[in-house]
C-alpha cells in the first residue's frame, strides 16, 4: 500500500487514489463511511516558476500555513482557489 501511495507520478496507474486507499484492508479499521471529501484540488500557495532551495520552500509554505490557520474560511479559499499558482 505504501509503495503504491508513494508512486511519484499521480496519474500513473500504479499510484493509489484516495478511494483505493480507503478500500485497502489495512484501512478497514479506520474507515467509518463518514469521511469528508476534498472540495477541489489542493494547490501549493507558492509560485512554482521560481526555483527555491528546500529550506526556502519549507519556510514559505510554513509562513502561508501560519498566516491562514486562524480563519478556516480564508484558509480553505486560499488553498483550494488556485491562488498559489
């Protein structure tokens, strides 16, 4: 399961999607049937046309998360609107 979830290419046939992973026998004990679904594709709120070091990328991502963590509505709008592109 872990190897299939870690496949680099998300569109590869070998990579599990969320539905497949929740149907896996290992997850059976954790699945209630009331799991929430993601309203859209999650985007990273950092310009991907600029090459950052790992440290800079981590710091920018952390700053964005901290800035948006207090207000749930703003946070969801920020991450699911594509603003970070």
